[in-house]
């Protein structure tokens, strides 16, 4: 017998009438709680349905507001760009605000925010799903180089000498670990993805979100990052420098007279691109789970 039961027994023995009344009051209180719960259930259900309906009605409004903010920013950039042709102050302002964004990673519509670099624009989309199979394998790539040289010589009236010639070939090899995995999408279809990155760790059954980048004038994207929701880990597939080269955002080589300008512009671009990738990693972590069945998270355009 517990201490509480012992105390209750002693109280009942000391005053049976009071103990009986207390038990009756407790029983009545339990009945009232059950009755209150039964009465509250329909009210709570109605409130929950109203909240869901309100959220459903408000979502398109929030989406429209977010897209309007992005469009307004686009209009402002266009106006500033036009003024910058004849106004140095406007050009400085255009360069200063070039990478500004209208939304934050917490906003579900952040994925619609493009990355701008002068006239270049990079868009993003996320595909999420469940890993069905994951394999890594080493691939050996061979390369060869060949060189040939001829000896010199001279001939005068049929007399002279000619040097010999030589030829050599050099063969080298290097290993690349390729990662191939299958993902089940929302419609039940299975898709295969590949990249050369030995650091990405995923396994069967885990939910992942893959971040793709694409030029604004193309519907074809390149995977640049992957977020593992089960492990809560983000993996970089392409660095900012690789994205810059792949999409030709800014590949100007510094010369004698523009070295400082080119170096400064490139450094700022890579820094801002790294910052955006970090924001998109946070976005994938926060919102990628809504697409764990494989749906696409993107704005108006489809990949």
C-alpha cells in the first residue's frame, strides 16, 4: 500500500461520513469534467475548422502579397537601371542594392526570390522526396598527353646532317566517387539523381530536399545543394565559385587597368551567393518537409 492510500484509509477510519462525502464530490467532479469535455468538443472542432478555413483563404493572399513585393522590387531595379545610364549616383545605388531581397527564409514564398547580378538572374526550386536507394562507386578517368619533337639539321650541295626525332606519351588516371540515388516523388514516380560528391550522406527511407538553380531564361536546373531532413544536415553540391562559372554570372578576367574593380566585383558576388545559399538551406530545412512526398516547391515556372 502506498503512502497516499494509507493516508486515505486512515482518514476514512477517522471520519467515515466525511470520507464518503469527499468521494462523492470527487466522483461528481469527474462527471462534470467528462460532460464539459463532451460539450467543448464540438466547439473546439468548429474553431479548428474555422482556423483551417481561414488559413486556407489567407494563404493565396499571402502568396499574392509576396509575389507583389518581388515584382515591386523588380520594377524598382529596372527604373534604377535606366537612371543609372546617365546618373552616377543612381548607378552606385543600383550596385549597392543589387543583391537586396524582399522576403526572408522563413517566408514560404522565399523560393520565388531570384538572385540578381547586373543583367544576370538566377532562379531556384526545390524537389523533395523519400530516398529509395543510394549507392556510391568509384570511377577511374584516364587522360593522356603526347609530345613529338624533330631534330634540326642542314643540307648544302647534297652534304650535311639531319638530327633525330623523339616522341613520348604520358598517361595519367584519377578516381572520382560518383553518388547515384533514387527518390520517390509525389505522383509515385521514381527519379534518379547523380553527382560527384563523396561528402553527401543519405540512406534509404530518409526524406531529402534537393535545391536546384537555373537561369531565368531556362527551365533546366542544376542541383547545387541537398538537405537531409532526418539528419538535419545540409550538403553543398556546388560552391558559389562553381555556380558562378557554370551559369556565367561574372567570369571577367582582371587586366592591367581593371584588376581592382574585377576582383572586388567577383569577391562581392561570391560572398552574396554564399549568403543566399545559406538562406536557401534554412528555407529547405523549414519548408522542405511540406514536400517530403516529392512535390516541387517553386514559383510560377516549372523546371
